[in-house]
C-alpha cells in the first residue's frame, strides 16, 4: 500500500479543508478537484508536485479512530520548482520542503 502527499501553493490553501475529512469522487473530481490516476497514484491537478510513499506497516501507529502511517518515499515529482509552497501559521499548517536526492 502507498499514499501520495501533494505540495500545495498559497492559492490552494482552501484545499486543506477540502481534504481534511472523508473524500468523495463525483464528476471526475475528488472533493471538487481535478485529478488523474497514474501508476496507481492519485495525482491532484495543478499542485507544485507530489511524493508517493510506501507504507511501512511495522511503523504504523493506531491512534484511536485514526492510523498514523509512516512511509518510505518511493517517487517524487516536481511540476513547478519555482513556485512557493504553503507555509502558514494561521492555518496551523507548516510545510518547509526538504527534498534530498538519493
């Protein structure tokens, strides 16, 4: 199993709320956002980029009604390296990218 993390722009800040709960797919969109499936990855249209992680079940943590998954990054794609990602304290979201090439 795997999961994909998307790197959002400031203009996509509202997506944080859209994806903070259950997701629905309607009319070819997930939570109202265009997407495509490529190599078993669900990729949101228009993001700065994304990285896909393979779940390490030995490190997953049960936390009440949630499970916290730890993953190994297996794929990275940057669409726009010059764009600035969201990094905002107002939404209690901080993201400071640090991509290391293997």
